[in-house]
């Protein structure tokens, strides 16, 4: 059974940093791209970032490009999202998702429960 | 960016009725269109991928159709647990979601 467990959310001031983690199990971790998708309170869904199965390729939404960095640790079976220069508009529940095999991406077959990031002074 | 427009915004139906949800793309996405269901306080769940393929464990009452720019999610007979928000999503050059359709109990 695929399991994705996010952690690392919390309250941070504008301009601050936070690192989210997503521990994965139940599938061959290095074979699948992994994504982060967020949802602001009461709003819709926004794809934030994706990393290929090998970790060699990353992509970001324009809204976070240059501020967020996605990475993965094969030995720990964990995906990370380093978030710097946080803005109020980054406030959201952040979901980790198991994406497509290899370097293809854009289809979230499995989701974690989400972790809430609140950016406020 | 490819914009997805879902209609209607809200669908008021009774259990046992048929639900038809629409999603229109601002340009062709071929068949790279997925549908998700989200209930309050829960993560989204993938229902349909590549326009018409049911994801693992999804009941047969859910079906998807369409290609290019016009897509439909059909729930043949609504069960009580189907009342939720439904999102379409495309995986062109960058994934984007529609704004959602809420299926509520009439």
C-alpha cells in the first residue's frame, strides 16, 4: 500500500523559511516522479513542484520559481520542499503526491494527508 | 498556461441521480486530462486519468470521456459518499486544475 506522510508545516513570518518532508513507502521510490501540490484555505489546487524519479530533473510553478527547491533522498525515501522568502500568499495545505514513472509528471495517483503552512506576522 | 473551465460551479442532485460534470480547456490537451474528488478536510483522490481510465479502486459508476478541449465526468447513479468537490486537471507543459464543481445534495 502506498503511503505518503508529510511533515514540517507550521507558522512562519513573511520572508522566512520552512522545509517540508514527505516520507514515502509501499512502492519503488526511485522509479516515480514526486510532486507537491498546494491548496490555499477555501481555494482550489495548484501544482507547485515536481522532481523526476532519478532526481535529475525538477520543475516549478512560476509563482514559486527561485524561492522553492525540491529534492529527494533515495536512501531515506523522502522528498523535500525547501521554501524560502515565504509570502503571505504561500499560506496553504501542501500535499505530497506520487506522480508518473520516470521523468513524466502531472498525474497524482496517490496523495499524502497534507501539512499546513501559514505565513503571517 | 492552459486554463481549465469547469461547469457548472455547483450541481444540486439527489442520491440515485446521474451527474454530468464538464471541463473545457483553453487549448488542446489531447487525452491528458484527469479528474479528482475531494471531500472536506481530506486530500484529493484520483478518479480518472488519461480522460477515460478509472484509477485503482474507483467504482464503475464513475466514467470519463472526451479529448482535445472538451471533457466530461459522469457519475451514473449518485451514492451518498459521492457528494464532494470534483476537479479536472491537465498535464500539458505544466499541470493546471479547473476551479472545481461542487456536487451537493438537493
